[in-house]
């Protein structure tokens, strides 16, 4: 019997393929047996399983409670595609410079300067959505325009901290069972993409409770759990064993057609080496949502290359950065609030060192949260403040603040106490955290490293209350990346940490520019506002971009006859209902 020891994490020594496969077989032998809701047999080497087995790293949030403390980070993109449906769906282009949106529950997307998207002289707008005929929920109840209206009513409840696009909406009305009209208070360039208003909720399940209960009571409804979910996606949820797996069956009434593959199983695997073992053993046909990190993806790509086992994508899809705590009630030490201290920490980071230490020298340094291949990146690069590695500059900045070096070479605050700060990093990035901590220690700063579990990293309150510095990520893309710095969405106890601005950054001029990026219907105005917003943020320095990260690996088994590209030419699962087994 092969015995494998160790814990899968970023930077861990890769296990041998033999050891990993042995572990996978042992895990399969201990897996929960299928109950009445499962009905799936384990895959066998001789024939493809009739159950498509996929893998993610943590339980999804299919219907998160409106007051939930958990964030959706890494918790749902694959599960959402399987079990949920909205007016529209989107895929980001391979080069992350555009997003392709396509209609799902709706027949078509609203088009500007037509009756489906009207702009009035006073700046108000109106978009009209027409649902496809004959839509139903997974429980057989009709899905109508009233469910779209209800979804808006729930999410627009003040106690639930409405998303930014919802705050621009005056009302949502159903003209009839298939026609929904959205009336906007102001221009919004993405009004034809659905957004937060595009996710219906089942009024027949939740309507009575919403009308009779307080927001706090309603947020505890069983629907917002693991047993009462009702969706409209390509697969109907049949069984959910938290921390283990979800199972579903093809939904006959799916709007784009019944899926060709009858059954699916979404395995929850948090350990990266265990995830790799299951892929190598053929027990899992698809891996997404960071179930595999780049190290494991590289091993899988090498092994599959020898046997034509499938396709592995290792493309960079996010920027890693270290954020600073700027909320007075949480920051420690308070000197972090002085931009000169943040500048000193920034120039004490050897960004190229991350490329060499983490990615074997093959990667890209990040200077902003914007991807370096967005069409207007050259303009951003000209105006953004940069912080090249310079320990002498770091020393001068700290001296300007009144810090002094002790006999041991470590900095002390003006009060004489040691300058010490806690460094956290999102789950799985222990090696990154260790490298950054060593860089700052080299500059004379006392660093305390703190482990962060997957569960903690997915908890809004935990993320919002970090004391000093937190290594985290931003998906590559266009102006949406700047939304995390919106001063009106700071995560606080008052809003139950629902805002996505965990750092506490606030600058009224930045917020004004952010509004322009969202409300202007002219692309040149949105681009100009984005460039200026990036410049301001680079000076205020609420975070330090570090490197472009091929965060994780996505993998498709060759046993699947599946599309390799989406309408935006990115590997994905955009039309999973059309996938088939090859034999």
C-alpha cells in the first residue's frame, strides 16, 4: 500500500504521481455511498462514468443569506452555472479586455437606442427584458417576470446593503408574465447586461415569508441553506452533503435545452494534492474554482500530455496584491494610516522576487489592478505612481515619520516600541506570505505571519477586520476591478460587513470617477475616468500590486466532448447543456 503524507498547499513539495494516485484510490474507497438522491456509480477505468464528476475547493453559496457573513470568493462560479440561471450570463475574453454577455432566461439582450433600451433627456433610462416562453423552476412552478421583480425587491432591501447597480434603479415592474421593465435613475453603461437585477428568486417559495417577516427573520429562511434550494439552471440539485459533494440531475425544463449528460457530481476537495490525485486517477473529469493550484496543474498537464488525458489551462487570471487596513477601529499599528509608512512598505517589496520565488522566473510584475493588456494600459502606465524596490528609500520614508532603528537593526516607533505588524494571506498562499514577510524583515520590520483557513478567507467579517496587511487577489479585467475601493461600500459592522471594500479606503474624487465609469454611456469618458481613478489610487496607496498570478489550473478530461471556448474565446463551461461523453 502506498502511503502519502503531507498537506497540499501552495509551495508544498509536489508529491509523486504514483503516491497521488494511490491516495485517490484510498479516498474513493472511503467516499460516501450514494443514497436515494445520488444514483451515481464510481467511474471505472474501462468506461466513462455516466455521472460527470467535477471538483471545487469549498462549498458553494447557491443562495447565500442576504445577511450572510460569508463572501462568494471562490465559492460558486461552477456551482452557479450548474444549478442557477439568470436573465443573462457572461464570459470574460481570454485576454480579459472584454466581457461577452449572452441571453439565458431572456430571449435577447436590451440594445441601446432601441425600444428595449431607451435613454430620456433627463438622464433616466428604461430597459425591457422579454423572458423565453414556458420557463419553470426546478420544482415545476412557472418562472415569470414576477420572480425577476421579487429578486430585485429582496436584494434592494436596505438592511441587505444593495449592490451598486441596484442603487441606480428606481423600480422594476412586470408588464406581463414574460415582460420586465427596469427603470433607471441615471445612465448605466452595463444596463443591458442584467447584473444584480438579472437574478430571479422564487416568489412561490419565499414571497409569503418576505412579506410577513423582518429582514433578519427572512434571512434565516431554510431556502438560504443546503436543503431547500430551488433554481432554474441546467441541473436540478438532488443531494448536498456539506463539505463533501453536491449531486444533480439534468433538468428537462432548462431554457436552453435538456443537458446531454444525465447526472453530475460536484466534489468538494480543499486539499490541492488530493485534488490532483483524483484527476490523475480519472475519478474527476473537470476541475475549476481553484481546486488545483498552479503547482498541481503543472504536474497534471505533464502527466496528461503523455497520455492525451485532457486539457489543462494555466493562464494568469488574477493579480496578487497586499492590502493595508485603513479603518481606524481595526488598524494596528495605527502608523499604517500614514501614507509614508505604506510607501516604505511598498518600496521594500522586491516584486521580481515573487516572480523568481513563486513562478520560476516566468511571470509579470503588477503595477496596478488593471491587466497590462487592456487597450488603454499604456495610458495608465504613464500616470500611475510606481514603487520600485529601494531599501534606502524605505529607510528614508520611515525616518521621515520618526521611526528609528534599534541595535538589532529593527525599526521602532516614535514611542520607542517595536514597529511590528501582522501579515495575512488568503488561503493557500503560505509561500507567498513567507516571501513577503522575509522581504519586510530584511527592511528591518518585525513581521508576524498568520495562517488563514479557507473558511476564514471566505468570511466577510474576518477579512474586513484584519489588523495591518493582507495578501489577496483581484481577477483581471476592466474598471470593475476598481469597485473594491468604492468608499460607499466599505465593509463595517453597521452593514454586517456586506461591502466589498474590505480595506476601508475612501476618497470622494475617486468615488466620483468610479461613478463615471459606471454611468457614462460614452466609452471615451469611461476610459478617461478609469485612468484618473487608477492614478489617484496609486498615490493614496491602499494596496501594493505585486504580480500577475496564474492562480489555479482549470482542467477538462479528454473523455468529454466539450467545447473548449466560450463566445469570448475563453476555456469555460458556458454551454454545459451541450456537452457529451465521447463514448
